[in-house]
């Protein structure tokens, strides 16, 4: 039996506390022109933060405009070069600390462009972040199940000194709902997965534990609904649904692998011990793509590591900590180590960009075409703690608002101006300033 009527874009497969969203299917499109239009015009934002700055000589292209070539650090972006806008020269002066504390102060200002109040106590104070301005607008204009997702690899700490007298919330969060409200990030892929596939947005711990104890998949819970739906779809939608289920199951296995990779409890590793973030990072990127594909949220942020991270990247053949290398002292061996770390970081970002390009909306348009994927750090150079000439990549055309395939050089222009232009690209009307030093839109943003 076939549906006589189109099915809703918001159709969920349900079962025993689980609720599984669906990608946009052809069967959903005839519901009304608005369904297709809404799906094709939905704007999305992903933010990818890396700590300790970037070794710029191997990051920045020498040419500008469309006459630029990929540098050694950017090689992994080759398949999507025409979807990338490299922006150099922007300054985030509000990220300068009072005295020392460049990493925490710079990270607090990373998306807020607001100077953080120096304190180790609970009276920390910054500003609302760019992603939350966008999330708030979209929640009013076109709500999704989750207004935003805040993800990261490293857990945060409570109040206390995390960087030369700056409180830990400054160093451990990039999303701020308001001046005193850092958005705690989720560092467990399993928890993110359960959050995406639960009825009402928060699966019960008991339900999740029971599912894992019996080795069950989320697909087992919604199987009955899925079978009913599949019988009523055409061949193309059935194939699309099968591919989606396969993708979800593969991601679920990734998450299960991470669950069993480490001890459930025990002594915390000493600072600087090798921590391999590869599997966790890939899972987080796949979760962002899945959340966008099913329109569960349109805003996501990700911290590859907390500010001032001294993580040891042993899998890159390195034995020193990242932060220690970033204080390079003009030593070539440290530059080489930084370049190796930077290249790996950009590879993770490129993976997310490529996945968004490969994943199609119901209209056949790549998700990336209506998205912006932002990459940067809290400082340029980790040795001199420079808050100018920040390393910035912006991928995706956001429905044609961003002119990609270029290198845009704008020395001294406030970073906040980029965010004003990004607000416009996301469709937010009437925002002409942001943070404490914006002067307008970013010249050349749209071409």
C-alpha cells in the first residue's frame, strides 16, 4: 500500500523511549512547495576551534583573490578548494588579556569579540557568542528540536585558575548564551547520539543502559515503525532510507567502540600523557553531519581541545606537548612539530567539510551549499600570543551569500565584522554591530 498523501518533514520513527528523525525524502516534498523550499533554504553553521594558534608560514597562501594555491597545511582541502574562503589579517583585540592569560582571554573572545573580566572566581563575565545569536534567531524563526549543539573532546573544569588568573570557563568554552552563561559542551559521543535519538530530547539513563546491556541498536527500537514506513515508500526513498539506516548504524558502532576503548573509572592520566583524539573527533564530525542531515539542529560548535592544551600527539610521531611546541622560541624543530599538528587539525576540519558536501538535501543540493563551516584559533602565534592576523577558513556558500574559492586579505579589520557578515548570511536582519569593536560588514565577503 502506498501513501495517498505526502508525509510530514517532521515524521519520527518511535519505539520504547527512542525517536529517530529522518532525512528529507522525496515523499515529503510534495506536501507543499514550502517543504522543499524550507529544506533547500535552511542555513546552517558549524564552528571548529583549535587551540594554541597556527604556524602561519605553512598555513597562509601567498596569492589573493582567486589566484591562490593550497599551502602544505591546507592540502587536505584540495577536493573542496572551490568551497573554501581563506581570510587573513583579521584582528580580535578584545581577546587581549589584562597581563598574562592570552589563551583563556582569547578563547573567551573567540566567538564573543568581548573582553573577558579577569577573575578566577564565579564572577566571570564575557558576552553572548556569535553562534548563540544565530541559534536564538533560528529558534524563533524556524525552530528545530535542538537550538544548538556544543561539542568538544576535552571536559571542562569548574571555577578556578586555568590560565594566569583567568577562570576555567573562559578556557573551556567558546559558546556563551550570555555574559555569565557559558554553554557547557558535551564530550561523550554516546551522550550526543542518545540525545539526537530520544523522544523529547533526553533519553532516560535507564533506557540507554538497557539498550546497551542487551547489545541493541536504536534501529531495533524503531524497527516496527521503519518497516511500516518502508512499505509505503517508492524505490528511491527506500534506497535512501536504507543508506541512512546504514550510516546511523555505522556511527553507532563508532560510538560503541569509544565506549569500550577506555576505563570507566580510574586514576586520571598525568598532564601531557598521549591522548589520541582521532576516533572521538571523527565521531563528533559524523554526529554534526547527521544532526544537520535530519534537521535536528542548524548550529553546532566543536572544540578540538581546550585552550592552552598541552596534548601529546604521539600518533603524529611527536613526544612533546602542543602548548609547549607553540612556544617555539624560533626553533625549527618546534616549527616542524607545529606544522604537523596544524596539518592534522585541518584534515579533521576538511573531513567535516567533505562530508557536508557529499551529503545531499532532499532537493539534491549538498548540505554544504547552504552552510558555513568556520575554522580558527584564539591566537595567531602561540609564542608571541598575537591576536591579529588570525588563521581563518570559512567553507560553504550559505545559499550564495559567501563567495568562496578565494583568499581574502584584510589587515587589521576587526574579526567582529566577519561575524556581522555571517549574521547577514544566516538571514538575521538588523544586526549592524557585534562585540565591542565591530565597524560594519566584512568587505568582499560576498564577492
